[in-house]
């Protein structure tokens, strides 16, 4: 499962080994127990990736092989592309939320790797 967290401080992405269904059940139970409202709805999320990133070509090749969830790649300019995913939005308020989706393990790994190295190296 791939999880993208949108907060007031920005976007953070991570690969989670737990199944999407198990994670959703646990998150729903947690919200119920603490009395927190929880909105879940289908949607799309997008993020930018530098075409100069060291694993960019591998990521594009893997996206073309992806069968679990449709992924769109759209050129933004000469340096970046936008990657858009289908999945589910989970939020307890209007300002912060999570986007989760289930992709092939290699696709999730490459997206996570792009995210992590882009944050540390500013690629």
C-alpha cells in the first residue's frame, strides 16, 4: 500500500507493507474509539517528479507495467512530470488528509524511493 499524507507542512509519502483493507479497518476502528469523524471517498492524488531523478526511467517503465491501478504521467515542463494515481482519500477535517492506494510492490517501492531521495537531495 502507498500512503501520501497531506498536512499543513507539506506532502509526505511512504510505502506500507500492510494491506489496504487491513489498514482501512484499523484506521476506522481507531477513529470510532476516539470519537474522531472520518470521511472516506474515492479520488485521485498527484505529485511532481523530476525527470532528472536517478530512478525516473525505472519508475516510468514500471508504471507502464502497472495493472492494479491506473497511473497517469503528464509532462509539466522540461524538468518535471506529474504522476496521478487513483485511490481513496481519508480525512478527519478539511485541511489535512491521507491518500492511499494499492499498487504493485515494485511500483510502490519506486514511488517511495523517488519521494525519499527528492526530499533529502532536493532533486
